[in-house]
C-alpha cells in the first residue's frame, strides 16, 4: 500500500467570553506511517479564528504568527520544563493514537464500486467517449485499465488522480475516446487491494436506462391521451343519440 499523508485533530479547550472573543487550542498529529520519525505533533493556539502561536515537534519550540503571538512564543520558549513536555507529546500522545488508527482503521480496505457511462466527447477525431468512475475505495492506490476485445487500450485514455472524498474514501475517473465498431467488447478493469481479483465492468451499448425511462414515460402519456380521446368520443356519440330534435316554426 502506498503511504499517504494523514492527520487527525482534537479540540482540547474552548473558551468564549460574553463580548464575543474566542480562544481555543487544537492538538494534532500529522503522519504518513506509524514510525516515530514520520509523525509530527502540532499544538496551535487561536484567537478569533486566527492562529497566533504554534508548537511543532519538527521545530521543537513555539512560533508566533502575530505580534501578540510572537510575544507569547518568546515567553513560552523560556519555560524549559514546558518545552520538554511538548517535545515528549510526539511519543506520549501521537504514537499511541496513530498506532490505534493503523490497527483499527488504516489497515482495513473498502471495495470500490464502478459506474460506466457514455458521454458526449469534445470536438476531436473520435465519435464516442466512455467514462469509468470508481467510487468509495480505500486505500488510495488503485489501477484502472481499459480493454477492447481482450486487448488493453493505452492510447486515447485520460484519468484523474485519486480524489479524496474527505471521509477516508477516494474516487477516480478514467476516460476512453474511441470510434465504435460493430460487435466489439469494451471493458473497464479495476485492480485494488480490497479485491481478490480484478473487477471487470463491460460496456453495454444498448440504450441507457434513463433514455428507456423517457421513452416509456412518453409512450405511456401517448396511450393515456388516446384512451381519454376515445372515451370523450364515445361519450359524445352516446349523448348525441339521446337528443330530441325540435323542428323550428
């Protein structure tokens, strides 16, 4: 599995005064593995949504970002015992939590699901374009390939990067431009750590379900219109037979 940059944050304390000023502190661990050297402990102090002071284990001291923050960073850095505690947080706070994440979440995998559809291509030499969209997979590393009549297609293929959904899952979209041939078979093949074997999705060139639904709805409307028209005609004829013609004087 390719390592990815991960982070988690914990809101430690929040104080709000009556006149609307807000102070809060966040504790966070940025990491790309469970090894101590790949972990950074970050403690940030905010005032009215602006970060004023930060402690980073990579820097090893407090750094100020505003005039008020610079003054407090200088004061905090003179406290050697406080610095020792903050520097130790990388191991005492982060390593344990990162280890829990890897054992309970990050070693797990989520199987992707695939949606294959046809779209209108931009002006070019090809008549058609297929899009193979792969959703909700984890971990990030994935391979999406196109096959045409059993042969892998490498030209006229473009793909996005793996896009993070913000909820640990990823998605990716691969495009194939092609000129249709009668009787051909086109497939999108997905390989991922969560799959025991490649996931193959064949393109069905028949009319998409949405188009079939439109036609069905249109046909239903036409039939209903004919029925109502026929009912109206029968009603008119029935009433006409029951009329008594009164000759004029």
